C-alpha cells in the first residue's frame, strides 16, 4: 500500500517549505496546489479573484488526479495545499488507495498575517493569485484558528510553525509513523 503525506493548513503556515523538505527527505514526488496554479497563470495569465478561484479548482482536480495515478501504482507521495472539505472528500474517494498521514501546519494568527503580507509584497508569486484582493477572506480564516483534520483515516500531526519551520524535526516524527 502506498503512503501519502498530506501537508495542510492555512495560507502562510509553512506548508510549501515543509512539504518540499519532506519530499526531499523521503525522495517522494511532491504535488503542490500552488505549483499547478503558477503554471496556469504563466500560460493563461491572471485576472481577478473569480479567475483565481477557478484556477484553484482546476489545480485541485489535477493534483488529486495525479495523486490517484501515483498511489494506484504504489508510488508514495507528498501532497501540499490548503485543503477544504471538497478536496478531503476527493482524497477519501481514492480508497482503498494510500495510507494517509496528515501534517496540519498551524501558526498564530499574527504570524500568519505577517507572513501573508510579506509574501504578497515580495513579488515571488504570480499576480494571478490576487493575494491582496483575497486578504479579507484569508484574514477570516486566520482568525477562525485551527480547523479539524481532513478525516483521511490516518494519523494527524499538528505542527506549529509560529517559531519557525523545523523540517528535520517533522521528518523525525514522521519516521516513527512510517
């Protein structure tokens, strides 16, 4: 049975950094929602918040389809993104697919807000993400605090990144579960 580490959490919780470190540590493919979005924006451009949401839906469909293909062939993988109920349901539908381990990245609302504003200002992401237009919605998510796990049937590790991103520490914790 293949294994799938699902790195979830709100924007700017450190998901991308930790997922990349885990994929490198285990030598597993990394499937990240924003990587798909960046490719679409690079080829089709960015528009408004509605366009960004539509691109997100496409990115989720591609990511989950790729995960299904990999795990069907017994290939372990790392998935990363700010998963919602619909994506969790799609992952559960992969059953009897992979053995899931969820790493739920969390951080204080102040840390998330500061990281989000810094990321929006640094120019590394395609403008199609419309980070500043999404800010009011994202701030509500930050203020809501941690959400329940995705219900994927495997262990859930809450990993607080408020004081920094400790990929090696997380890998040691996962090694015990794998």
